[in-house]
C-alpha cells in the first residue's frame, strides 16, 4: 500500500487529463474502424444508432467510469474492491476489473498489428510510393502487405516495442508530453483532408451515405456493432478510463472532461468518415470492403493532391501516434495492477504484459494470410472473432456492470460528491444511468442472442 501510494501519479492539470483521455479515445477506432464498419453496415442508419449510443450509453458510462476510478484510486480490480467494500457490496466486484484487463490485452493484441499497417504506410509514403497512385494500385499495395506475414510481424513488433518503452516511463513524462502536440496536429491534417474531399465529385454522395438513414439496411447485428463501437471508441467498459480517472485531482470536473472527450472523439470519427467515403465514391470503390478501407482509399487522395507526399506522410505518422496513445491506455490498467497489487516494477511489468500481448498478436497476423480460412466464431477469422468478442461482448458487459454499480450500488452521497452536479442535472443523469443505459445494453444483447 505504501509503495502504491508512493508511485501513485496525478495529471498535472485538468487540460493534461482531458488531453490524455482524448489521446486514449481518439485512435484507430475513429480513423480506421469507424469508417469500415459504417461501410459494412450500410451507412446513415448505422451512424444514427452509433450517435444515439454515444449519447445515451457512452457518455453516461464514461462519466461513471472516470468517477469510480477517481474514488477508488487504484488499478481496476483494486478500485472495484475498494468501492464494493465502501458500499457494502459483494467482494466479487473486483472481477469486473479483471474482465477489463483481459479485454484490454486482447484488444491491444490486434491493435498493434493494425497500427503496424499505419507504420508500414508511413514508411511507404515517405519513400514516395503513393505518388500518382490510383485506386487499383492502392488495392494491390494493400493486398501485398496483407500477404506478407514477415512485414506485418516486423511492424507489429516495432509498435509493441514503442508501447512498452513509453509505458515504462510512466504517466506524466510519457503520455502527457506526446499528446499535447499530437492531437492538434492530427486535427489540422484532418481538416486539410476534409478540404480536399470537399472538391472531389464524391463529396455529396459521401454526405448522403453517412447522414441519410436508410433503416432497411439495419440488422440486429449492426445495432450490436454500433453499440460495441461506442464503447470501443470512447475507451470505456474495460478500465482505461477508470485508471486514468484514478490520477485525476478532486478539484476537476469529471462531467466537463467527459463531454469534451465524447465531442472531440465523435468529430474526429465523422470527419474521417466524410473524407474516406468521398474518395470511395469518387473512385467507384466498394464502401463495404472491410478492414482495408482506410488503407485502400487515402493513398489515392495523397497520390493525386498537391502536397500529397507531405500530407500523406504526416497523416500516416499521426495515425501511428494516435494509435500509440491509445495502445498505452490499453495496457496501463494491467501494468498498474502488476505494480500496485503485486509490487512488480513498472518496467518489468510493461515487458511482461507487452510480451504476452505480442504473442497473442501473432494469431491476428496469421489471420490475414496463412490462417485466413480458419474460422473461430461463425465465419469470423481469428482477428474478426477477437474484435467481436471484445468490442461487442466484453466492453458492453463491463460498461453495463459499471452503470449498474454506479447507479444502483454506490451511495447517493458519493455519487453527488464525484459529479458535483446541480439537483436537476443529477436527477437526469441518474435516471439515464440507472434505467436507460442498462436497459438499452440489455435489449441489444438479448435480441442478438435470440
Ligand atoms: N478508443 C481507442 C480507439 O478508438 C481504443 C482504445 C484505447 C480502447 N483504450 C481502450 C478501446 C479501452 C476500449 C477500451 O482507437
């Protein structure tokens, strides 16, 4: 306990915390996953469900998760046992933290593989590979990468190495510094890309695809995917925000921070979507082409636009950095747990957990080539199955339990103290978190099982 207290870090300012949380939230989920799952699930109606999930499920759970972390001040299992003890609830609540840590490791195992694609593309862009590239060239460039387990392995390893090194350095010097310049830069490049997309012939069609809902395209599974993505993109349901919350001072407003995180995260995803689908429709590409979407579209834009070499290299560089700040947040809960619960030095813990995760990642690499016809869940590859299991089952389940704990089990006084809301807002928040959020998550779950 004394040891944990000694090394317990805190964010230096409210802004530093918000930036770090945004750094966690904004990542491959926004730039890579959101556009491709939107394409696969028919566009507008899916986006609408996703936005509803962010507002009615994501934001309330985000507020609850950060607040619980700040009150418990430990790694997710420790926080949960402390809070359970304080509220006289079952000891078993610590397992919620364990579910989260497992989910984090599983997500990270494929996250670094995809971030590795970004790194490969960064190097390709710098070496001028995308100059004058057309849609056909971009497609074959991507399949060449997928067909090379050695290259995927190399970049997966490099990204994991980076993650381990940064996380070893600790919260303040590692995470805060990197993010304060990265996020603004990412935003600028996205705006430049939006400017480019605006002048492509596919821009109008892109807007129509994303914002004109056609509910006939919506299936039960796409609602589940939209909900799962709300958890994934906000980094909630597994303890990342819980552990980041544990480093937040009492002085700051959790509600304000959460609104910032949700708004910026949603904006980045929507802009990325508009840009990518403009290129898709301009070049007659297939919106539902899957995980390769980002990588098969943007090189075309960079190949054609003035300054494409510069913006392309900058963009893929930023994708890697955005992924890195999220990767760090995926491993932090477990590293923190090793440190404070088991007194394992931080650096050792980082290598241990990182190494294990790296190993699991090998299966994801194989699922894009040598093992592409091995299916785990239904017709899903190893990568597809892990993605489904984590985003659509483990995170919503974790989030549901957090909402139940915060809404029903924690004392009114603690909730009031953490949130600091006026009576009216507190009542509204409580009502949403106690009823709307759990019921919505349960309905989506149950209807998918049936
Ligand atoms: N939110 C990140 C993204 O959109 C990924 C991520 C980081 C995450 N930490 C998480 C997802 C915790 C779920 C839980 O890319």
